[in-house]
C-alpha cells in the first residue's frame, strides 16, 4: 500500500512552486473490494497537501490489494521535493 501511494502520489504544482513539503497522516478504511472510504486527515501542516493526499487515495481506490476483511489503516504520506 505504501509503495502504491508513493508511486501514484499527487503533488500539486502550486505546492511544488511554493516549496511546500511535509508529512500527512491519513486514516482510511479499505473495503474487501479494495475500495477506499471514510478518509480522514489525522495530522497535517498544509491544507493543500491534505487535499492532495485525499485525492491520491481516491485516485487509487479500487487498485489496492483486496483484504480478506475490511480494515482501517493509518498511513503517513510524505511530500518532499527533490
């Protein structure tokens, strides 16, 4: 899941231009069909990155591995400029 997030990370151009970086902690539920729902930002210092993290999860919904049972996950999503 972490690898999928890293490879498909949505990093807004406006955030890159303004050199906004940081780690967003998101909590979400992954259904048995691999679909993401009930997304909540737990920790963030940037509204732009919070929205981007939510968009990343929504874009990947259905592409995650399908768990045997519905699970709730809390994951960090790192935004860093190279």
